[in-house]
């Protein structure tokens, strides 16, 4: 029997809930902060702990058979993977935001403007679909400080409570995409008996919580 590999986030917002859902499925494994890989004692499974950005590609390329990662990261990576199950945590919305004093009220007012983001692919697709021609500034983090520094006219970022927008003098202007953590599989692995067994266990954990 082939030992499956599942890639989850090593540290960050999705790590704890990803470990928890696997434990709740009855999987027994050690979870040391320093481990990059853990072997499950009672199921043919290894757990790889990775940066979330690397997970879609690992699963697409079959280095990992399964993964748990935010939908936003999958779409941004353009990864060709199978979506098995939304997991109900890591929920957020990707939004365009402007300074709270801004008079921008229509999407068309973003024409010719600069928008800072760490999600250029998702943003470009949305702008193209809406016939907006704006300049995308790709920044790897802290995009919220852009408008205050005059770096950009707007930002496109993940929002959950909205507290970060508010404390940086920004207001949400357009909701572009909702996201949550997703269980994904390499194409062709959906029908593997162990994958199906694990999926069933995850689904019953989710049902018990609902
Ligand atoms: O180190 P690694 O690369 O693995 O992690 P990371 O730093 O890239 O990601 P991480 O751990 O911050 O987030 C992982 C995933 O959690 C994201 O890809 C989203 O799918 C999801 N998620 C859910 C969020 C948030 N909620 C969220 N609030 N990701 C980021 N944020 C940020 C937001 O951008 C803002 O800057 O948290 C800040 C606080 O948000 P507010 O609105 O609550 O103030
Ligand atoms: Zn990341």
C-alpha cells in the first residue's frame, strides 16, 4: 500500500486547525514545532509541513498527494489540482480598499491608478473582467501602508475582521473573492481508496461540528 503524503502549513494561520482536523480524524502523529515531516502511526500517511505558498505546486506536481491550503493561494498559484472539500476555517475575503477619505466610489475610477497587492494574479483577472486598466504593484507584505505612503492609490488584500484596514485609515471598497481552507488532491488521486477513506473521516469530523 502506497504511503500518501499530505502537505499542510508549517506555521501561520492555518497550521493549528489543519493539525486539529487530522488529529480529529483519529490520526496519531507527533507534532513538533521543528518537524518538517511527520509519520502517522495508524494510517499510511506522511505529513509535510510547508510554507503555504508552496503547497498548491507540490500537490499539482504529485510531490504531495493531498494538501490543506487557502483557496486564494491555490488560485493565485494557478495550480491544476482537484478540490475535495472546503474545511470551514481560514475564512476571509479578498477586497480592494481605498483610503477612508478617498472619493473613489466606482470601479472605473481605478483606471490609471496604482493598486498594491500580494495577489497580482487574482487582482489582474478581476480588473480585466471589469475592464479596468490599473497598474498593479506587487508587494510581498504590509500592503496596507501603501496608500498612506503615496505608494499606491488602493490596495487589494485579505480581510477578515477589517481591523487592519481600519487602523491604517483604509475602507473596503469592493469584495473580489471569498476564501477558506480547502482540502485538495493531485489530479487522479481523488479515487484512491486511502484518499477516499481520509476524505470520509474529514467529512464526518466536519458534520459532527456543524
Ligand atoms: O508562512 P506562510 O507563507 O506559510 O504563511 P503566510 O504568512 O503566507 O500566511 P498566513 O498564515 O498569514 O495566512 C494563511 C492563510 O490564512 C491565507 O492565505 C488566507 O487563506 C487565510 N486567512 C484568513 C488570512 C486571514 N484570514 C487574514 N486576516 N490571511 C491573512 N490575513 C491577514 C490580513 O491580510 C491582515 O493583514 O491578517 C491581517 C489581519 O486581518 P484583519 O482583517 O482581521 O485585521
Ligand atoms: Zn505564504
